[in-house]
C-alpha cells in the first residue's frame, strides 16, 4: 500500500540551513525518508540531477520559487547522492530566519504549495505530529 502524501512537513532549521556557519551549501538537505520525500513531486532518477521548480506562497501571498533537486551525480561519475530544496536564501533572509526556527511547507487541496514559519520562541511541538528523524516532521493539518 503506497504512502499517503503528507499535506504538510516542517523543518527545524539548523545553523547550516540559515547560513549562520558561514559555509556555502546547496540548499536545505531533505532526508531520504519516503514519507518526507512523498510531499514533493516525484523526480526521474534516470536523469542526472533531476529537479522540479516549485512555487510557494507565504501568508502575505508573497511568491517564492524553490527547486527540489535530487543530486544523483554519483551514478553519473560524480560523488553526490542527496535530495535538496534550493533557492531558499532570499526567503530565509527576508524573514530573518535563524537556527531553531521552524519552517512549514504545505499543500492545499488544489496542490498549491504554501510556506510559513514560527520563531523558536513561538514554536509549539504538539502531540499531533509524527517525528521523523531529528529535524523534519510530517504534520497533520
């Protein structure tokens, strides 16, 4: 029985995610967890570094375009084998997000994507969440 696609996922932002370490990375790492990955559109793993452009709307109806990428160049002579959500730096900077803040990605009934956040001191970890790993969660909405 296939997994039901979650309507929302959250990411507890790390210092690497927000750029606070001063390092440069290609977007936020998305874990290989099947439930988390099923939130995103499927990617063609037979292509080198397949990607999907995703348009997210924030609570003020701001438009943000991110890329969901499977860096699979390990299978094409390279070294990488990971999923990432990229092009997020403008959103993170505009909203002054820091390590410890929570990012929520959701889909509505028409498969439109939405993004919101909660500051570390505002975030609530309710009993209605299923914890997957340490930084990503599927959220029941």
